[in-house]
C-alpha cells in the first residue's frame, strides 16, 4: 500500500514540479517525458536519486549535455538546428545509487518524447 502511495504521489507531483522547472529552462521541444521502470522505481525508493534525475532533466533541457563526449556534444548542438536526436549523459554521484554509474537522457528527433534510462537498458 505504501509503495502504491509513493507511486501515486510521484505521478501527481512530479509533472507539476517538472513543468515549473522546464518552463524556466527549456531551450527546445522535448515532447512527453518518460523514464524507464528501473529509473522510476529508483527515483521513488531513493529521494535524492529522484532529485538528481530531475536536475539532470533540467540540465538537458537547458542544453547542458552533462558528461557526454565532445563529439556527442557537437552533434547535440547541431541537433538544435537540424532537428536530429539529442543525447545527454550524467554520471551518478558516488553513493547516490549503487546499481548503475550514469543515466542517459534522449530526446528523439521527432521531438515527441524524451526518455531517461540507465545505459544498461538501451
């Protein structure tokens, strides 16, 4: 029952919080925002990790590509003009979440959706 309550709260409040963050930093269309089930569950179970994910989404939408390589950063900058896929990488701080070391945020070229996943889920 508690888990259901956490999921309901997460689904109800996160869009409200993210809409406020996104409105202030968004620099491109991102469509609907999705997370993998694993990222979602980790965000619900570990509040600091959820906060980290939200901050990474805000960074992605503000064109801060995180820890991606220079070639990917250049492709992302070009994607703002040509409409191709946007890919960001953010390393998870030590001790925040032990099952993976980074998250990926991908905005598809159609700009219909943006997804937050662990690299192992790709």
